[in-house]
């Protein structure tokens, strides 16, 4: 019997996050935050997850640890990656 992982093939032009869809969603979110005014803050993970050299999002580090769970929630490793963003946000509130 063939091992299950052998049934999958890597298609490099297919990304987990479609960049055009992401840009549209980001534009929409930025518009909502702008309308909200000073009460809202955009929590931006893009600088941490987007590889400008490759032009794509990275969902795991150089050791292969995933930043997200299967349900697109941050994993414990992902939470450690974004912790400085939330620490800075909390410091602004106090």
C-alpha cells in the first residue's frame, strides 16, 4: 500500500495564502480600522511572516516549527513570534 504522504505533490506556484486575496482583505481591514479611529489598532503580523526576498508568506521557521495550527490559529511557537507586538500594545495602554 502506498504511503499517504506520497500522494501529495508540491506545486510551487500555489501558495497557502493567495497574495491578491490577502491584499484585498488587508485593504478592507485597514479601511475598517481607519474608520474606527483612535479606538482601534491594527495588529500587524506581516513584517514577521512575509519574506520580501521570496515574495511570499512563511508559516514555519528555519527549523520547521509551524507558526499556525491546522485551523489557522497561532500555535505556541507562533505566539512567541508575535509576543513583542502584544507587549508593545499593552505598554501603550498602561
